[in-house]
C-alpha cells in the first residue's frame, strides 16, 4: 500500500537528477510512489527518468516532448513570423 506520493518536476537538471533519484529510491520507507514529470528537457533527463522507471516499479514517468509549435510560441516566432 502506498503511504506517500512524491512528485518531482524536472527540467534540464541532468547534472543533479541521478543523485536526486538515487536518494529517493533508497529511502527507508518503501511504500512510496515516485511521479517524475519531465517538462520537455533538452538534456538527458528523459533518458535518466526512463532508466530509473524501468528498474523500479514504484516510479511513474511522465515525459513531455517539446513540440515545434510550443517552442515557436514560447520563443515568440509564432507571432512575429520569425523562424
């Protein structure tokens, strides 16, 4: 039975992510659920999250890929017509 749910928001934290996840999976309380949300990282975060999710059934990975449309909107090129 899950006693604690831990949600970890992730965005371009590759240098720190492995240490963070190792710490979480090695907690003494084993009845936890880890929800890892990668919001379109451009580094290796998605790969790291998927690797941990394959090794530990307590981990749920939610990985968003940045689409071209979202990228254009965030950069302003959708409005300005720049590419």
